[in-house]
């Protein structure tokens, strides 16, 4: 390429020859700017501004929401409430089909009634058996007392008879001895009478001999008639004496014979009384056996009645156990039936209702609704990015711009950081794709709990009441620094420390 310069023909120009002349206003303006820039350095080193961490915020109640859960499994029969409806604690929210429980309850009530009837009948039977046992005991007691009285009478009669027979034996023995003594006396008297008879007969022989001598002599006339007659009279007297003595002997022999019979009778009577000397105590033994028999009969009868009573008692215990089981099951059924009524767990507003229509099947423990309690203090839950968590501290001031209360008209809601979640929270998405407990942010965030200073913002003429569910943007004031520090930090001339 050929360059054709013609410097020799054109004069050289200087740079300042192309600039327009500086006007007076430009000079003044430059001086003013220089003054402002010079003044901005001390102002920037003094003027402060607030360093904030921004996050999405939502107004929530302090504490957890009151959950309403299904306490039973089944189909929903009727729904009584709607979302955002004000409810009181115990108000019905929905009912679950309880026809199966009602049928079981009716069956248990019928079984319970029959068991009570059986229990009453068995109780009456036991009472009747108790009366029979008492009557049997009384009858057995009286029978034994009667037999004992008979035994006592027989025993007394036996003792009396025993004493009587001994006495009779002793009397008979004494009679035998007396009769024997009398017989011995009579025999001695008979012996004496016979001796006397012999003597009288000897005297008679002597008298006869004398009479015979006197008779021959009297014939001869040698003896007087008087002597002879005296000898004859003596013979006759002796003959009479012999006859008399014979009569005495005969009488004595008869007496001895009679006494021998009396002795034999006395001996026979003694033998008879000796036989009855040990009287039979069979009546006493019979009465004793009757007592034992009555006792045995009473014990057998009482044992039979006691066995029947024990059987009835065992049956009563089993029925009572069954009745207790039925009562416990009835109580549990009442609890289950009461649990088919889904009721509000607290006073407040239903923020979420998971029931769509009747006939919906729910499981035990399934969440039915969420209730925001009345008079629950409101807090602001703010979600910040994980990298900003280190800048936030408890007690830092917070300014929240509420979407429902425009900032130009009402200003900001002031508060302070009350709590910081120790770990990042993963966003929980509901079935409808929204999260009712946390503001809409990224999948992971730190949740900051902010305690508002007041629940209304604005001025006296115009105020906005903070209500549950309002959202907006929260600015957490982490620190204050000068403008100069900001520029130096942005220029990496200083750090955040």
C-alpha cells in the first residue's frame, strides 16, 4: 500500500486547536462538581445505610396448626363444614358410616340383657340353695338333737336297768343265802327233833318195859294197881309223846322240803337275775348309730347342695365375666361410635379441608382438616437462601412489606428475629401443589421466625390489620455500614469481617 503524505504542503495542527473554548458556566460547573466530589468523601464516610437480607414472608400463627384426624376407618356419610369456616371446639366436621358398629352394639346389648337375665335367675337359684342348705342344716341339727335326747334316755334307762339288775341279783343272792341259812336251821331243828324222837321212843320203850314188868307183877298182886296204872299212863304218855315228836319230825321234814324248794326258787331267781346282770345296750348303740347316720345323711345332703351351689356359682362367675367383657366391648363401641363423629379439636378457622364429597373413604389417623386456633399470636415466617443464613442473628430488626397493605399507603411491618431454623427446610408440597405452612421459595431454605411489634400498620387515619395468611417481602437488617465502606467492600479493598 502506498501512502502519499503531503506534510510539506499543510501546516501541522495541535490538539487544543480543535477544542471549543471553555465557557464560564462550564468552569463553574466543573468547580461545583469538584466541590461535590470533595464533599462526598467525608459524607460517604459518615452516612450509613442498612444492609439487609431479603426473603419471602407469610403471616402464620404461633405454634402448630391444630390437626383434625380420623379416629376410625370408613366412608364419610356427611360433611358439615367448608374451608375457611369458623368452628368451635367440638363442632361436627363430618361423620363416618357407623352402621356396622351400631349392629354390633345392638347384638351386644341383646347379649348383655340375656346375660343379666341369666345372672338374675342363677342368683335366685343360689339364694334358694342357700335357704335349702340352711334348712337342711337346721333339720339335721334338730334330728341329731332328737336322737341325742333318745340316746340320753336310753343311756339313762340302761344305767338304771344295770343298777336294778345288780340290786336284784344282790337281793336274790341274799335271799338264797337266807333260804340256805333257814334250811340249815331247819335241818338242825329236824336233827334235834329226830334226836328228841329217839329219846322219846327210848323213854317209851323203857315205859313199855316197865309196864310189862309191872303188868306181870300186878297180876301176881305184888304191885299196886295205882303203880300199874301209873306205869300204863306213863306208857300212853310216852306213846303220845312219840306221836307228837313224830308229828314234829314230819312237820320239820315238810318244812325242810319247803325250804329246799325255797332255796331252789331263790337260786333260780338269782340265776335269772344273774342272766340280766349285764343288760343289753343295743338301744344305746342304735341311737348312737342313728346320730352317726343322721350326721352322714346331713353331710351328704349338704355336700350335694354345696356342689350344686358351686356349679351355679361357677356358672355365675362365667356369665359375670362374659357380662364384663360385653360391657367393656360396649364401652369400646361407644368410644368407637363417638370417634365416627369427626369434630373440631380447637376454636378457630378451618384453613384446610381434605374432604371432597360424601362416600369418600378415610383411614384411621388420616388428616381431615387443619384448624388455625383463635387468639393464637401471629408470627411472620420468612424464608431466606441458605447462603444468607450466616448473616442473620436472633434479635435483628425486620421490616416487612405486606402485599395486602401497599407500602406507599401503610408503610412496613416492623419486628425482630425470634428464631432461626437450625437446618435447611425442604419445601413440602401439598396435594394441590401449594405449601400452607411456608412461603413459596426454592426447594431448600432456612426458615426465620419473626415476632411483629404490632398487628396493624399505617397511621391514625388509615390502618391495615395484619391477618393470617398475608404474605410479602421481609427485609432483615443484618447490620449498618457507611457508603464509603460499601464502595471499599465492593472494590475488594475491605472484607465483610
